[in-house]
């Protein structure tokens, strides 16, 4: 009987040591603000930085934007420079407008057709509820030779940003100088 109790005691101690070695380090590390995630043959360190972002192996994992926007607009040919012939993509926005990607497609499948496309930044008074009568400030992006022969898509790992003058709201327009009608698809977010 005494012999069985010794084995039972030894087994309980072994189980306790095994459980402590598995659960002990993460519990201690979690109390210090750093969690070690182990598995798949490697060790990764995850923590939350002072800005509240999740960091894995010292690299922040950004959260999705809080105010995303998207636009898909047909932009007909214009024979004059902006502000004539522009098509509103987004606005008015109190926060800056960030553009993550743009794509251009031609409505007609004619070969060797070219278009001159611009993304135009403008602003309106802070009290405005539309972008009518906007003051044009700058060209954010310009592709002078978009062609129907090659589909066009551009992604911006660091978004293009339009921050209007203080006390105003931001507007973003597309312009098509001298080309056939194109569809401009754009995505991004407000703020930042």
C-alpha cells in the first residue's frame, strides 16, 4: 500500500511539473505585458504598443480604417482643363481623404485608344454639404497615357492623401482630358 502511494505521489508531482512548464511561462509573461506564442516549431512574440496596436515580432499589425470609402464613376471625355469636365469621386469630407488604389477601364473595346486621367484635389468651405463650386488645389495623381490595350490598376502601399486647407472640407474629383469615356474605380479611407 505504501509502495502504491509513493508511485501515486510521484505521478502527481510529474503531472504538476509538466503542467507548470506548459502554463507557467505564458502566465508570467502575460503579467509583464509580453506574451510568447509557441507552436509550429517557432516562437513569436506579441505585445500591444503604447498606441494600442498589436505588435508581432516588433512589427505593428494595422487595424482596418474606421471610415472607408469607394467610388466607381464613368468619366466622359472633356476637351477643357479642370474645373470643367470633372466627376466627383468622394467628398466633402472634414477629415483628409486617403486613396489606397485606383483602376481605369475603357467602356468601349476599341484598340489603341488613349486617355489622360487625373485625380484632382479640391476644397469647399467647412459649412458646405456638397462639392459644388469647389476650389481646385492640385493634381494628386496623373496618368497621361492610359490605354485600352492594357488594363490599368495602381495600388498605393502608402496612401495618397489630400488634406485640405484648415477650416475647409476635402473633395476628390476625376478628370478625363481628350479620351473616350473611362470608368474610374477608387478606394480609400477618410482620416489619418
